[in-house]
């Protein structure tokens, strides 16, 4: 089977298979990928928690730097990947291939720049991220290794998104799962066996990310995928405009997640290292809890992009409502379980700090209240972004961690103290849900009417 026949077979699969079965098929590897990725982030917190409370807090501090890395990686990955998905739906493989190379190499270059700047301003950066005097040495040790791996960590995110949005989530899953398993194995070996402490956790992270990068790059050369070729690297204003259209919401969402984490650390700072560590643990737990939802939504995205490009708007809507129903049931069940067992879950990470346990359990229970709302927020954001509705997607993307969270993290602690810190994210999620209702309805109405052809017009060669 030649390359043209492979692409035609992929097109038929994505536009003719019943959407419920297709979404589930696409979602299984992405759910596994997301859960493994967030699980090995939790593994860092779990093993570092054996070092001490300040070290645990340092991992939370550097998480905001990793969120910046992820933001830029997702900007290039989602921006190029969403475009690739639509062009493959329109059966334009050449334009898709050029965008794949442009997104990948642009991320690699951007990662190198961030790495150099990070090393030049290591201590000021750690302070800016919220490190206290007791946390600073741990934060600097962890950050040095993360900065070394930044270029290929960022490029890995591009490859993952491009593979997934081509409908080849299995290859993306293999890369991420392999890295996750390696990280979980290396953590105790390097932290305790080699006596590296928190530096061992960081080294385990970048080594596992390197393994993922190599596997993902190899996956791009398998059948039915677009290979990454340097000769296809075609930077142009039109292509970067297309990347911005599909990637700006991700940049806003992930970038503000980093800013929100810094503000959360600063707000928790007056209550001690235990409070910072507790909020770091809760953040990792809620990220893990939402990872299955994100994976399920990512299974929806290639179905959405292909069928939008093929002008099968009825299939886009049907897939969207199927995902909404599944997400509502799953997140409600998860919320009930975690609300009941919140103290036991927090104790898994650090059981000998009573203050950390109390703060973490209460914050997690607040977060559980908003879990059932996340399906609508996230899936509305995904469909808007996937279909190139940049303004609306960006507004919704920045709502949770920016438009609502940032003012609330200033207002609520001033009135309610530590309780305000604990409830801030849940209140922000509730407000984001209210905003998502009209935005979601607007795109569904447009699909009923049939979107304009300009929405899927390719950039100039």
C-alpha cells in the first residue's frame, strides 16, 4: 500500500466509522497517555516527599516552570496539529507535511532559547516562581536538570499532539507510556540508590522525556503518519498565523496555569512550607483526576478535525454530545470517591505532617465539588480550538486560570485567609462553567448552519 492509499484509508476510517466507536478507539491510547504522564509527575512528588516538606514544595514551585514549557510546546503542537487534522480531512497531505516540520523545528529552537535564558537567571527565576529561603536550594537543584531537557521536552509535546491529531494516538501513547514507566523506575534509583536527592528526581524526568522523544520521533516514520523532514521546514508568516490560530488557546491556558501556580504558591507562602506543599500535592492529584477527561477529549479532537475538514458537521456534533455525556458521568463518580477519601489520598504523599494533611484534604474536597463541571468547560474549549475559533477558544482557555483565578487568589485569601487559598480553584471553575455555556452553544449553532469555507482555507505555500 503506497502513501496515497494509506492516507485514503485513514480518511475513510475517520469519516465513516460510527463516531461513538471512533472516539473511544481514539481515546483509549490518549487516556492512557495522559494518565501515565500525570502519574509520573505524581511519582516525583511521592518520592520527593520522603526527603522533606521543603523538597515537596520545591517540586510544586518548579511545576510552574514546567507549565511554561508545556504551554509553548502545546502552542506549537496544537497549533500545527489542528491544522494538520483539517488539511488531512481535506486530503491535502503536502500542506499538512510542511506544517508538521514547521511546528516541530520551531518548538526545538524555542526550547533552546528558554534553556539558555533559564541558566542565565536561575536564582531570580526560582524566587519569581515563589521559592522561599528554605525551598530555594531544592528548587535550584531541580530546575537545572529541567532546563537541560527543555528543547526536546518541548519538541516531544509537538510530536505527541501531531500524532494524536492525525488519528495515530497509539504511537503517541507508546512514547509517553514508555517514558512514564522509565521515570517511575528511575525516581527511587536516582533519589535514594544514587543518593542524588531531589536532583535525582529531576534527572529521572529529563531522561524519561528523552526516551519519549526518541520513540515519538520514530513513530512519525510509521505507516499512516506524516514524517518529520528538515527539508519540509517552511517557516512563513502564513504558517505561523495558522499555528497561532490553533495554538493560542493552549498557550493562554497553559501559560496562565503557570502564572496561577506561582500566585497560588505566593498566596500559600504566609502559611508556611506545609501549606505550599499541600497545595502542590492537591494540584498533582487534581491533574491526575482530570487526565482521563483530557485524554477522552483528545480522542474527540482528531474525529472533530477530520470531519470538519470533510464537511461532515453532523458527525462533529454527534461526537461532541457523546463526549459530554460520558464526561459528566465519569467526573461525578470520581468527585464522590475523592471527596470521601480525601484525607487518605493526601496521606499517601506525606502522612507525618498534620498541617499538610489538614490543608490538603480540605482543598481537595473543594476541588471535587467542581469536578462535574469540567467536562463541559474542557470539551467546549477543545471543539472551539479544533475548529479554529481562536478568539472564543482563547477567552475560554484563559478563564479558569486567568480571568477568574487570578483576581480570586487576591480577593479570597484577603477575606478568608487560608480557606480562601483552598477554595480558589473550585470557585474559578464554577465561573468558567457559566462562561462556557454560551460559548459552547454558539459553535453548535454554527455547525447547524454550516461554517464558512474560510474557516478551513489553507495558508499559502
